[in-house]
């Protein structure tokens, strides 16, 4: 039965859908991530020093694992800080 109820409009299904735009991968198809480049690695951390998730950065799963390793290694070598500086 295709009855339209009084409180419904004809196109409720289309109004509720959100268009999700896929993020462009900033690393393209790169397999190598350099841990000695702190400026590059800082693109993938927030202002508190936390590693950003894939849904925000747009990298694939393999690259996200490599980024996490590179950031942690760079932190260990004191190339990038573990936490952000407090400004008082």
C-alpha cells in the first residue's frame, strides 16, 4: 500500500541521508615513511601531541600503522615531543 500519512512528506528518505566525502590520501601510494622528518610527522598529530585517527587523516590502514611506528620512534629519539608545551 502506498498511502501517504498526514504527518509525512513524500521525500523523507532523501532528506535524512548525509553525503560523506571520502578523504584524499595525503601519502598517495607511498610505502616508506621517514621518521627523521618531524615537520611531516607533525601533520598527523594534534596540538596535544596525540596521533590522529585514520578517519581524520585519510591514510589507509597500512600507512596508519607505519605512521604510528614512525611517530613513536621519533618521540623516542626526541625529534618530536611526547606532549604539547603548556603556555602559562
